[in-house]
C-alpha cells in the first residue's frame, strides 16, 4: 500500500500544504490513479495511445511547475496523452475540453487536471479534476484516493504523448468573436492579484474595447501585494483606491485561479456574490420574457432570500443547494439550469456559454450589462444596479475557526439545542434547512452556519428585515457556537 496523507483529498478537489499533505510523490500517484480511473470508465487499454488525452494546467504558485511535472509524469507512465496548457486560469482548462483539436492531431480529450489551490495562501497547492466535462464529485475523488493507495509500481511504463498548446489565444479569439466591441466607452480597473488572471483578462478586455487600468497583473506565487481572494474585503483596498483615483465605471478582481470574480462598483462598494448573481439573473430573465420560458437558476444556502424571491417573481425558477463548485455544477446539470452561482463569486453561465465557473467571462457579461444600460442612459452608473434592488439587512460571511474533526459534532449539537429551544433567537423559527449545515429560517430572514469544504472553519451568514433582528440572530448564533467550542477546548485540556 502507498503511504500518503489522506487529508489532502477533499469534497471538491485535492488540496493541502506543500511538503506536508501535498508532495510531488502524491501528485504522481494521483496522475496514475486518475489514468486508471478514466481508462476503466472509457474501457480503453493503456496501449491505445491515440485514444485518451487530458489537458493539464497550473496556477502561479512557485511549486506548481514541480507538482505539474509530477502529475504529468504519472499520467504519461500510465499511457495517457497530455496536452500541457501551462500557466493559465482554471476556466481556460475547462475551455480546452470544448475545443475541436483534430487539426492539432489531438484525439479524444476526456478531462482536465489543474494544479491550483485557488484562493488559499501561497504555501498551499492542489488539483482540480474533471472527466467528460464534469467536475469529479466527492465520491469520485474518494475513488481516486483508493486507487492511489493500492496502485502497483510501473515496471514497463506505457509512455503517453506530450504536447504543449497555447490555450490563451484560442480562448481570447472565441470570447472576442462572441462579444465583439461591447466595451467601447467603458473604463474599468482589473486586479489580477499577481495570480492567473493577469495573463488573459486585461488584454482581453482591451480587445473588447474597454479602457483598462490593470494592477498586479504579473504572476508571482508569493502574492506580494495582497491575498488572491476577492471575497475578502481587505484584498480589495488597492482596487477601490484605483477606481476612485481614475473615475472608472467599476473594477474586476480575480481569485488565485480566476474561477471566482469580485466586482466593485463606481462608489467602491464590493458587490456580494448573491447580489451579483441576481444582477446576471435579472438581465437574462429580461431577455427571455417574450419566449414563454421558465429557466432554472441555482444558488447556495449562504445566499440572500431576496435572490430566490426575485428570480421567482420575474419568471424564473430558483433552487437552493449546497455550497461548493462541484456540488453546484452537478446540480446545474441535473436541473438543466441556465445560470448558477455562489456567494464566493463562482458564477456558472450556461446562457450563451458552457456552464462552468469562469471569472474572466463573468467580467465580460458585467461589462455588457453596464454598456447596455449606458446606451439607454449616458448617466447610468454601476451603483444604480444595487440601488434598484429592494433593501434588506445582511452580514458578509462570518468565519469562526474549528478543527475539521470537530465540525460535524458541533453542528449536530447546535441542531439539537435549537430544536429543544425554539425561542432561542427571539423570533419564531419557520423551518430549518439542512441541505448544507443549518439555515434557520424566520419570517423576515435567516441565520446560517455551515462547514467550510476547504478550510478548518465554520462559515456563518445572517439576514433580516431590520438591523435589530439581524443583530439578534447573529448574536444568538455566535453565543451558542462560542459556548460549544469553549466546551470542546476544555475537554481537550482535561
């Protein structure tokens, strides 16, 4: 049996600290395990060299090249052919699965593997994996892990073909052909956080006609200017300053692998993911009103009730689901949804696109919305999109540290306590949604707590019709959570 740290295998991907749970040896094993997995799925033998290709991409972290090389080695040792697309955003790796590459003498490209740890700190890395245009599920990742634990050494390796490919030019040409010059008259600031977005987005938006002021576009795996996480307000300081300084219409920020987008409007307000998704949804619905369609929109448990209500009121069908890009994409396919998204800035367009999360593409759609409104009203501002939404009181995400092994136990304890004390929050509980954590629903809002899929934390969020109720829901939940965590600490010291 192969010995490695199983903690890197998560619900949505493989991820951990390099040198601890993540090593080149693990990545080679994963390459070989993934190869066996897809060969079994495709009923293809390792000797059929022309049959199976996968693309491999990497983010800007300094250890990504070494880890990508190990991953590629594992794939090729098992007879899998590799299309190396190098340093690029994760969505460009997804995009490679939709290309006709016969002219490049590339055969059946059945998946992609991306070496990335997304928004995690620079000491982390990992792998995102797809097969036949679908992100591997939690169960499929477990299968990869089990194969990797038992896979035998290679005595007579079947070496797959290796070929490099310029995915950036293919992607840019496709996007420009789709949007043409929509950005004329639009000034934007683009913050790539020294991650992957800088190799694509600033020039692409210029090609669409925008005036672009770009900051931190040069890839640097130390992320010297700020952490690559647009969900964190602290990372948006430079972007907000540059918007104010230049009088830009709005700003676009990316996470480490550019599958999550952040939008900051002309006033410096960073638009939460649920409001951003609502803006996109209402734009799509406005174009479908005369088609007698009732398209499906999917979002997650952390999102505002306003999102679900307004979609339903404007002719759509909203579905609440689990947090996590793999869960959302699977549900999107199951429900044939036209758009999906998360608070974190993952936006999945199947309207005019392929249905995966692409922050660069989401930026194009936001540019398009602003441009359309400016054509009708030259004084239109990005902030008008927010001002036109109904008022509600919400918190940003509240994060409370908790060791992974205690999270399920804490959640169960909280659920039991809430069920025993229905007046715990000072308002009548309408229902408790348990598809992902606990979403305690009141007549005018909710209190949510759920486990993070990628970090040793709980994520909480609150919404209410008044600031008073918002504070009451938040204080009540945090009080019982703090008591439970303190109890665990005391027991650990005994």
